[in-house]
């Protein structure tokens, strides 16, 4: 399957995305339209690019801007890898557990219809663990929490993934280990917390609508909602990077999409009941509907930090633990410069791919000659280092503008003929 299969499903000649918008216009959140449009233009030079010229043979290379959107699978995968690399280096080098908090299947739609409950759900899950650690050992653990709203079938299944230190810092600034989690007790407490959370944050009319779901969730889960926390094996930094990538992964990987025939999409998923790999075929409309549900609201943070990792207290915690580790000779805090984010070229090289700034024709280097960007929808030269570069970029912009004008005229004609055909059909 080609790399841009998701773009083809949304934006090919069948025009599925526009048809979906026309049909469900009042139900689609503005942020969804914004993110899908960013995804549509991602990687296209007509939306802006950096210009490089080979210093040997003068070959020209245009590197398109990336959208860095939350819906774009290409950008999400790259961001997930980079985030996990940075976070694994910055975290305390102690044992962590990957803890997962889920909710009853009957309550998933409640969180879908009332998305404002997702943040307090994350906060309450972290508070539950913080309170437990403090009650048992008087320590504050470090927690990094990530929200997933998707299940293996791309269905709406809100649950919280956490990286939790198995121990924490006490009042004397010492790190104390604690590696026991009573799942039975925590599950029951988590069930109570979620049911109270929903009742507290809904108005009387909304509570009446979901009361039967709340009652069923309580009666059908006598042992409480599911909490999973397997013990991690292997080197600490490797396990942190693995879990970090998992926490930031997109709703569906492109490698899972097996077929698209213009009307239906077939994708693979892992059946959690028996662990087997299965396939599911659904209409494109249903596929789009499932995917866009997982686009977070504007400014919503799907990754949050608590306890020792809280952004407010992390600096002070690091100082205390740095002094403590010198006394006990146990090195859990990295001392030295932080890792820097890699640029696009460094990511290519780290993945052992050919150097994108090495000319394949003459093996000389490409030199940066400035860039073109969109300003209020118009391609504009940001900076050009010489007149020749400016003249070239102006020709490129004129070429792109003329192409876009031609495409708009063709689209108008297509819309006109489609409209007249619909009128004729309605009069028959």
C-alpha cells in the first residue's frame, strides 16, 4: 500500500472528505476541519518550501513544509519518535511501570458526547496513584500521563496510559523505592472515581440521560474497572523510549490499512479477546467518522505531568535528588546538557537513510538559499540571499499560482455540471 493511502481515501477523485462535510456539516467540530485541511496540504511545495541548490552541479531541491498536525500520520509518527527520545533522556533513571486505566465499555459514549470530561479523567487517575503512594510511604511519585481515545478497531475507547516511577521523593529530598500496586483495591477505587466524576460534571438533564449507563457500569463490574501495570524488563532508557512511542502513537498506522477500493476500507487489528490478528472492512464514511473522533479539542494536552514530573516542581525535585544521589552514590538524575530536538536532516541520518543534503548526481552539498511561505493564503518570499534566487523564486510562485487558478476553474466547471445534472434528475 502506498505511503499516502490515507490522503487518497480522504481526497481522491471520489471526494469523500467534502461529501462527508456536506452530510455532517453541523456535527463536525471546527478543529477537525482545521486539522484535516493541514493534513491535506502537508508536504506540498505549493504551500511553502525551503530552497536548496547544489554547490557543484547547481541542481535545485525544494523541501516542503510539514504541517506538524495532530491528525497527520507522517508528522505524528516522527513527533512520537522524537518525543520518546527526549523524554527518556530527561526522566529519572529509576524503575517505571506502564500503568493503563480503562473505563467500562458502556461509558465510552458518555465521554465522546462530553469531551470536557477527558481532562478530569486524566487528573483523577494520577491523583489516585499519588494518594496511594503518599498514604503507604509518604512519597510523591513521578507520573507522565497520556490519553488514548482509540481502541484497536479505531473505535472510541478513552483510556489513560501512564509512566509511573516505582517510588518517589519524600520530605527529606530522598528517593524511596516502592514496587507494589494492589490492583483489586485500585480497580474498585477507580470505578468509584469515574462514576463520581461523571455525575459531578453533568447537569441534571444530562445525568438523567446517562443514569442507566452508570448503573449498568456499576453492576456489571463488581471488581472495578480494569487497571493494567506489567513489570518492565530490560534497560531503563530502552523501556522508557518504547512506552513513550506507544503513548504518542497515532490512532491508526498506515501499515494497518490493507485495501481501499474507492468505497470501502479494509484494515487489520488485534483482537484483545484472543490475541489474534483480524481484518475489518467498513465504508469510507464510517472510516472517516471513526478517525476524526480522535482529533483532540483545540489546545487540549494529551500528555500531562504530575508529581515529581510536574512542570511546576520538577526543577526543585531535580536539585534535591541531585544532592541526595551524591551522598548515597546512586545516580538517578542525569547531570549535564539536555538533548536538543533533531532537525529533519538529522532524523534522516539517524534512520540510516541517505543524506538529503548530499547531491545524488555529483555528491556535493546542497546549500540553503532561503524559502517561500504562505502569508494570508498567498505564497511569499521570506528571504532571498541574492537577486538570482529571488528571480527564480518569483518564477516558481507564478507557476504555482497559474496552476492553482487552472485547477479552480476546472473545479468550478465540475461543480456546475454536477449541479445541472442534479437539477435534471430532480425534475424527472
